[in-house]
């Protein structure tokens, strides 16, 4: 048998396995009509105006309507994007509602997300310069988009990693955020 045929047969077999659809229940980590909660540790980076990065905390509450479509409410806080400046702290808190679209695959579920919310920035001056002008904190409409992956650890817990871009409409910084969290199924 020619060597090209020996190569083509295994290639076609692997291609056929990848193309044949598997049952939906075996593909997705998500389940219809379930509620999950995900506390997470995050890092904000690549902020607008090169402000810097910050560690943060947050929590997401998700309702999966189907194996593909879910809705999520999220509360997150970044502590200080001006970490290099001991006299000034700039933190931000955001509350958002997001649509989550899951891509069912065996043993892991990548997803894409888009949402809209409110972002609050807070400026804390430790020793303000009396002659300097400082922009006040602000509350603004923001939107976010991104994606991530969910990986089951047990019957009740799923590891989750996520990266998103947050854009605000005025003074609040735009930034990227990456987080890792542990999802717990509340209602199955």
C-alpha cells in the first residue's frame, strides 16, 4: 500500500470523528434550567491611559436557560489601578447583566459573553495637592464582551476561567479583566 494512502485513511477517520455530532447531553458542562454561583479572583490590566493593573474580587450568578444560552448577573471590584502611586488610589466597581452563549464540547465548555452594566470609579487621595485639579469619581454605563471556559471538577463544582473587555462611556477607565473562579451548582 502506498504511504500516502496509509496517511490519508487515519486522517479521514479522525476528521469523521470530529465532524459527527455527539448527543448534546454528553457535550456540555451546562445543563438547562440550572442556577450556578461563581466567586472569583480577578486581575484588571491594559487600562486606558496606561493607568496600571489591579487585583479584584467578584461574584457571578448564572441561570442557564438551555445548554447553549444563559444569563448572568455579576458584581466585581478592582482595588487600585494606580498601584504604583502611594498617594492616590483609583478603584472601580461594576455591576452587569450578561448573556452567555456556551459552545458544547465533550468535557469542557467554552463560552462567549456580552453584557451591559454600571461602573463606579472611586478616587481616594491620601495627601492631595491643594493646587492640583482631580477628576472626581464617576458612575457610568459600561459594556463588556469576552469569553472563557468551564471545566467540571465534580458533580457540584466547575472550574471557570474568563477574559473580558470592559468599555465605559466617559471618565471610567476601559480595561481587560481575567479571572479564575470556582462555580457551584445551586439548583440542578
